[in-house]
């Protein structure tokens, strides 16, 4: 058969896709994009082997679960879910980036700084960066201009571009699409991808004084997973302590709420939220006390009642403040800080659990 017959047969098979009697799966390896393939078949006057309906899936890398398996197999007990999630976030699931990061982890305990430094090294130089750049240099001029905009703003709304311009950036794995309030935006595919592009501006014909002035150490890295873990721990610790304090107040063992340090500030904070239209129905007044005020409440209660439980909670709350502030202000924390939060949560759970006397 000639090419025309072959692709006509493929289209015939595609026609019976819906009833699942026949399935045709293509694997097109390398950096490719839809418009180039479509244009090629238009030039040779052959029916396009898959429809304009885009009945295909672009493989962008291994998923989070696969990275978790690779991490456990490579690092053993040190390959915790948190470590694997960070490795996944750094490389976006890129197979070779993942393998390279896992191969570079030798220290125990594992340090975030070491993973970040290695990501920067392989993005700036080495066989992986050179291999990627060999494909990326084919980007059309208009796609490079869009990449310049992405380097300047870190996000670009879809209405600032069109399919043919953005598709190459998606196809070669430089960018990804995210949807915010029903609008699609381009973002860098991963921290590794952004580092690689910024380290090789000349190869993209994007070298100009403005972009070259960018100091990567002054740009917030796209590392969100540790903050998410940290926030969950902080929320659990604070809510448990706040609820414990109010339970003891309502049971009648301790000081009334209006005598709490920070009582007036908490009332004003809550009134301010009401003025701004925020719902407060599910937020009792204790929710508006700062952690420092909460620690002072616990300290005074410990003094007044000579209670070991309250003293233990106070110590843990005071230790919590610094890490808590970093988490709540969206600063990147390391594995050590996350371990501290987990330890503090365990201490508070133990103290509160042991406080009960029937």
C-alpha cells in the first residue's frame, strides 16, 4: 500500500473507536507539535491520521505515583512521600531529571538545598540540558517572543497569544497550561525547565540586558509542596490548642475569655472581617487570637493552676511561632523545619491527651 492507502485505513479504524471494537494508538517520540504534523500531511495531500478533534494525549512525563515508587526504590527509608513530592515538583515528572536527582542524593538526612543546587547544575550544564536544547532551538520566532514574555512575567493569559504560537512551547515541555477562573494561562512546566531556559538565553536568541540582569536568587522558586505540608500541620496544631483552651474554659476550670491577653484585639479583628463581608459564623473568637497571645493564655493558666499539661503546651507553642510565621507567609521551608512541625504536633497531642483525668 502507498501512504494514502495506509492513512485511509487508519482513519477507517479511527471511525470505529467509539464502540471500542478497534483501538489505534500512536506513539510519536521526541519533541513534536500538532500543527507541524498537520501541515506535513496537508503538503503531501493525505488525510490527516487523527482528526482536528485532538483525539490524542500528549505524554509529558511520569506521574507523581511513579516518582514515589522510584524514590522509595532508590532511597529506601529516606525516600519519604515528602521527599518524592519535592523531587516530582522540581522536575515536573521528567524521567531523566527525576533519575538525576535521585542519583545525586547521598547525604542523610536529605536536604532541600542539595536537591535545589543539583537541579540548577543539571539545568545549566550537562548532557540532559544539551539534549533538550538541541530540540528547543527549533522553536519558531513568534514562540520565542512568547517565551520572552513568559520569562518576564511568569504567566501569560491565552488571549495574549494563539494556538500556533503557544503550541510549540507546550509540545517541547517548556510550558504548561493552567486554568484560573476559566481563563487558561501559560506557566513554566517545572522549576528545572525555567532554570534551564534562563541559563541558556543565547541559545533561544533571547539574550538581552533586561533578562540577563535577573538574579535567580531574588526570584521566589516554584516550590509549593513543602508549604502545603507545613500549612496542614500548623492548622492542625493551632485548631487543636484553640479548641482545648475553650473546652477547659467552658467546662469551668479556668479564666473567662474576656480576661484573655489579646481579647480586645481579637474582637476588633473579627469585627473587621465582618465589615469586609467575610463569613464569621464558623470562626469562634478564639480563632482570632494570635499564636503569641495563645501561648500567653496557656502560660498564665499554667501559673494559676500549676498544671504540667499547660506548661508543655506553652513550650511547644513558643517553639512553633518562628516556623509558623514562615509557613503562613508562603516562605519556602526545608525538610528540617517540617520535621520540627511534626515533632511539635506530636508533643502537643501527647500533652493534651494525657491531661484528661476522669
